[in-house]
């Protein structure tokens, strides 16, 4: 996995979490009261986004290698 893939997944996850907390006031209240909730809310989507970014990287490299 390239460092760029990891960085892109991290930035996308940060945006996802910030939008989620901003859109749903219940999440924002829970996030300010319980730091473990924020960590769990971040870690799950990060792993999923990282997986899809890694998959996209592999497909992109395979497509570029054929040409």
C-alpha cells in the first residue's frame, strides 16, 4: 500500500466523520461527552475507506500496467 493511499483514506474518513457529526446533533452530543465514541466512530469507517482505497489503487496500477 502506498502512503498516498493511506493519506487519501485518512482525509476522506475525517471528512466523513465531520459531516456525520455536523449533520446529526445526537452524534455531536455523544462525541463531546464520550471520547471513546469518537474513536470508534472514526476507526470503523477508516478501515472500510482504507480497504476501498487500497482496492482502487490495485485496480488503477493493474490498468496502467496493461498499457
